[in-house]
C-alpha cells in the first residue's frame, strides 16, 4: 500500500513539473538570433539604446492573447504606443511543446519549442532563442 501511495505521489509531482504553463507576466531576458552564422543578442542591443525596455512586461493570457505592456516602462509615449500596437492582435497557442505566435489568426506564425527551468521560460527554434523570466 505504501508503495502505491509513493508511486502516485511521484507521478503527480512529475506531471506538475512537466505541465508548467506560459500563462502569466514575463520579462524578456534575452533574444538571441543567428545572422550569417553569428549569434546576436538583439535584446541586449535594444537595452543599450533604450534601457527602459528592460521594464516592458509581456502578458501571456489564458484567452490566447499575448500583449506587450510598456505603460510603466519609463519609455517615451511614442515608443510605448508603437510597441503595444505591434502586439495588439498577437495570439498564441501551445501544442505539446510547440509554442506558436501569430498576429494573423495563425494564417502565418512563428513556432518555437518551449521549455521551463524554475521561473524561466525559453523558446528555441533553428534561428533564435528567447528567454523570459516570470514576474
């Protein structure tokens, strides 16, 4: 009987670890792209030009929407409006470990493999790796 209870506890714990959700508020830590065989962290480059972008919050919502919230970032109003507009129609879906983002109701989209480690979420595909930290 103890072995059965122990096995059930292990299975439930393992399932909870695998079933992490992207739903929540996130801060981007890095966005590494491969260009002409070289890796470039475009997020680090952005932060050199606009340090306020470190305060942008990415909201992945249960209703399938993905929004960028720069209202409290300290960035200038023009930049905030432009960035928030870029994400105003963005949707997401998760199928297994494939996370797809689209602004065209999935007529066109970008897919990544999603993984979690503690409070970090990582998207990877052949050309890029994006890392977020849960807020």
